[in-house]
């Protein structure tokens, strides 16, 4: 790096109750440079960026901008200094429209000192068009997909005219085309002199957009690599401190008969279509498709989180009534939702309380919870899933995203699932944790469980699934046998085209 860096973070340390999150971390960014910040969940990436963004205060260390020492006491200080932060967990108000979210807290006013809504919408329009969004600025956020809500967050950052933009897992909810557009935008901003700190677990994106890669491990600097030095193996080795062998567990062709059968599922997103499919015990059935295809909605309808009047579900040849989520739980059918914070966890509660929540009837006697058994259950899941935490009483709110995901898994694994539906199981998860989750999925399948995996990650869907069912606009366009699982076939079906397939989507 030549000349004065735009940003220098020197010796940054931060401690939370029972956890040293950062221990003397250094980071430098040049004007117009794209630096990828990588590491396992819990390595300290988000904490370091929250300090830069004014969310947390460091216990030690110094921050310098343009060679001058600065104090960032709050988010407004960061914005004033030209720093914009796009958080991994969306920071939007879904009861407001796009324009109101983009200019929230800094709304322009007219001569009457009233919010100038016409100007807000006019000023928002160029930013959403720049991102390729073809929606009205008056659209409420609760009517947008998670992917489009993420793009609104990015539009908000662009509207700040920031000199430095922090992107924390910006593509975790985006489609392939949206991801491509975002990476192009990163390059455009860099050429315009804007510096980018890009946090991602998707190493292919890091290779595509980063000038340098800085690796954190256990709250410390583990190394830094130029773009040419940053090979996949070198990055993984620096991130986890060891070599990961057999990252993906080898998929297998299925020959056993179907055990889990679903018929005539409809969703509110595509009420005119029905979904039917079969899955065998010991199978990982991947569910692929573009955003808006209805995969998550279908999964929720299967477990009665959403209404589906004509739905029929069979286990081992027996039709089972599922009129409410508790019926699905009673039969061992569990859903690990895409949005873990709002749908899978009570973040203000402890790990122990979250893990035991669905098991409370079994853990209670005479209406009283048996605390010893509850602690034992939580401890077993923490150990088996390698949750990084000081102990079971730690509030889930204080865990990293990957460890929060493990807690969601733990509460269902403790109940011996017969069918486990994973909705984007590795979203926001580091490479080490991904390998653990893939291994866990295969072990569950080998023990006789049915695994359904919804994933927007093409590499993941191809390398983990035994078969792949592909959805398009609310229906299944085809099911690919193991020998036919390739990117071309998946994308053909995902855009609604048919191809010759092996076994049909379901057996009449």
C-alpha cells in the first residue's frame, strides 16, 4: 500500500461478558480499494466492523481516517465521516415503503417543515434503478422478498455518498443475477474511489471482487493475502487453522422407496399451482429454484405454518393430519427456517432455553421443568455442534450468526427428527461451520432421517444433494437424479423449461 491509507485501525480490542471478541486487530484500507474481510463465525469480523460503524466502542486501539485520529461514538458519527454499514441482519422497517427506508432519519423537509415525500421518492429512484430493481419506490418492504429488502439496504448506503462502505454478507439472500449485479457495482464504486470492506463466506465472490484479503481467527489477525495469493486452500487454512478434508460429503444415488410423500401443497405466493414430491429415508433431497419460486413458502405450508387446504402428507405409507405446526412436530417433521433471528430463535433468551423450548413437555414433570435434564440437553447440543460460547446460559443475542444457526439446529436435533427441512442452512455461515453442517446432514440421513435442503447456493445444491427437485413459479418443473445433477439442468428447470428427467417428481 502506497500513500496515506483512507482507514487505519490499530490494535483494536473488544471484550464482551466471558468472550474476548477482538485482541489487538489491525486493518488498513487504501482509497478505492476493495478489501475482503474473512474468517469463521465468531472470528470478530462483525464486531470489528460494528466498532468502525459506531455500533460498539473499542476497549483499546485507535481509528485513523486520512491520517487523522477519530472517535466514532455512534452511528451518526460514522455517517458524518463518510462510513456506511450494510448489516448482515437487515436493518429495515417493513411497514414503510422503499423511499422512506432509504432516507429514514434524514428526511428532507419542505417550506412548511413537513417531510418532502415527492423529493424522497425522486431521489430514491436512481439508486434502485442502479441496482437493477424494477419496483416502485412506494412499495412497502413487507411486500418484497428478502433479496429485494437486501438491495434496499444497499440503496440506502449508496444514498449516503459514503467514502467507505462496509458490506457484511451482502449477497446471502440474493439470486445469481442479483449477486452478479452487486459485484459489478462493487467494481464500479471502487473505480470511483469508494473503498469497500467486503465480508463474505463465499470465497468465489472474494476472488472476483477483492484487491486484498484480510483473515481473522479467534479475534486476532491471522494473515493477509493479495488477490493473486488468495487461493481457496490458503484462505481456508488461515481461517480455520487447519486443513479441511472432504469439505462436501459424497452424495449418493437413491434406490430405497419413498418414505415421506407430499401431495397438493399450495402457497399464498402461487395459489394456482400445487406441489407434490417424494423423498426416501437416508436421502438429502435438494430444493432449487430462483428467488420467488416458492420454495420457502412451500416448506412452511408442509408444516402448516401457512394455509394449504388440499395438502396431504404421508410418512411410511400412513397419511398423517397436519392442521397446525404442533402436529408436524408431534410426527417428527421439523423446519429450520431461513430467517433464524425472527423465526427460529428467541434471541433474548439463553442457549439452554432456546434448545429446550420445543422439548419442554418431555422435560417437565408435574408442570415443573426438570432443570438438570434441560441443562444436560443444552450441553450435549453445544458439544456436538461445537457452538462457540462461554456456556449454556449465554444469551443467543450475543452469539455470532453461525453459532445462532447451530442453536436452531440443536433444538430440533434434540428431538430425533424423522424429517428435517433446512431452509438456506448455511446462509451467513463460515467454511468450517459449513463442513460441519454438511457432515451433520449426511449423518442424519444415514441414520434414517429424510433431509430436505432448500438452497440458493448452486455449488452447495449440486455437491450435497442426492437428488434435486427444481421449482419455478410455485410448481416443480422436474426432479434430477444424481447422474443428471449439473448447473445447466438446474438452471433450465429453474427458468421453467423442461428437460428429459429420470424419476418423476412423484409417483402417482
